[in-house]
């Protein structure tokens, strides 16, 4: 385990503080079981930071993150701040600003369909009878969201989809390394039949694959990949793809699990400071009602334990505790239909913590 044990905790907006409380409850149980000691430092980001400091990513939060090993982030944003200019928008100035500050370029979003939640999946029983365990490795620093030129006028709007070899190299290496630790299958998703950026992507990924002969590489066009995620999701192990395609496909794959409230994510970059956050939004409509699902935040914590601190056994303990709770039939209202087994946010955290 790393000597530096500082964690920047940014609860965020909406349901963020509620689900973060449950993740930290689980962390306390892990600390006691393994005799660990973390230094938690709290900060503000997003809407709450705008209200306090007139900026979604204030200097004190930047400094806090830069002096930590990991950042555990809650969901941010809400209708109250939707019309703020880009630099003061919670998502653009806050979340994207934080990703830029930490030089993050790869996003991991794992999706597992638990046995008890198969009835919640929009897919048929025939499709979900096979195990579904997918991780999307999404490039986070280039592509259509960031490349220039881009512009908007009254008559025209345009964005540029650009990738360079170095960027594709590093994300491909990340994808293959992750595939080595899983089922050794990787599907690279592009649109190389019509996009020049995808032609470079496919060529570069194919070259990198030669360094990983133990990993089976398949190329797939993004439209086919979207269809295959619905028709036969169990064929996928690691999906490696661009910023835009990863944004879309990871949300599609998340729906397979039965709820966005089940999906964690991790983002890595050039430095040693990684970011961990739930995939879902801040859900201001249910904030304060005690019904939010804390699993995505808790599983993000598990990813932090494994990737930032090398505590794979502890991380697996957390994942198993989540799995046991869910497969026993218990959960928050978004994943449980029988009212007898519905738990509040706090009760869900308690149930998972008790199983560590």
C-alpha cells in the first residue's frame, strides 16, 4: 500500500452527500478489518462550490486534489446551475476542469449483472441467462469533445473529431493491460469505414495488439457494437473505444445492469492521482429523501482501494458484500420491486458494511 494515504473526498450536489456517507461507512469497516489508516480531506465541487465560492472548482479544492493520492467524487450539478456560463457550469467548469487538472485520459466503467437483478434488466431472460461482466475503457482526453476547431453560429455548428497516434497508443495499452487481468478478450470499437480518425485508431490498436499475443482482439464498428450489446452482451469482456463512442456505449451497457445506480467508474491519467465517481447523475429530484442507491459510490470506493492503494483483497470484499446484499433480494427502490425488501440509502449502506 502506498505510504501517502490522503484521499480527497468531494461529496458534490444532490444525492452526492447521501451516497458518499454510505461509501465512507463501508470504508470505515474496511479500515477496521485490515488495520488501515486513511487521511480524508473534504472539499467542495460543482453547484455547492458555486454557491460558496462563485466557482465550481475553487482553488482550495484544486490544491486538495493535487495533494492527494485519490479523489473520491460524488455526483455534481442540477437545474439550479444549468444556465451558468461554461466556465462556471458544474459539469464543464467543475468535472471537466478536474479531469483536465489531473491530466486524466482513460475512463473505466465496469458493468456486472447480478443474478437477482436479471429480472430488472431490459433484456430478455434468454439473453441474460449467460453471465454479463463488461468493462468499457474509454479515451477521455481527445476526440470530438475537445478537439478544435469547433464553433457555433446562428447558421452553423461544428466540432472536430481528431486523434493522434500517441493518444491512441496509451489508451490501447491501458485496455490490453486490463484485458490481461480479465478474460483476455478485447473489442476495439470505431467507425473506420467512414472516419479517418477511426482508421488511425484501428491501425494503431492493431499494432499495439502485437505486444499482447495472449489477448484476443476483435474490431467492431460502433453501430454494430451498439446492436450487439443488446443482442449478445455476454460476448464482450473489455470494450476499448473513443471518447464519444465510449460515452454512449458505456451508458447503454449500464442499462443492462437494471439501474445506473449500480455503475461505478474510475479515471486515470499521466500522474498518480486517480478519480473515482459513480456513473449516474446528482438526481436532485430525490435528494434528501433517503431513497438514493449508494452502490455506485460504494463500488467506486472499491475501485479506489484496488487501483490507487493496491488493496485488491479489500476491494473484492466490498464487491462481494454488494453482491451478497443484492442477491439476497435487498436494495433501494430503483432495483427492488417487492416493498418488503426495499432499503433506504442508509440501510443499504449498513447492509453492505455488515458483510465486509
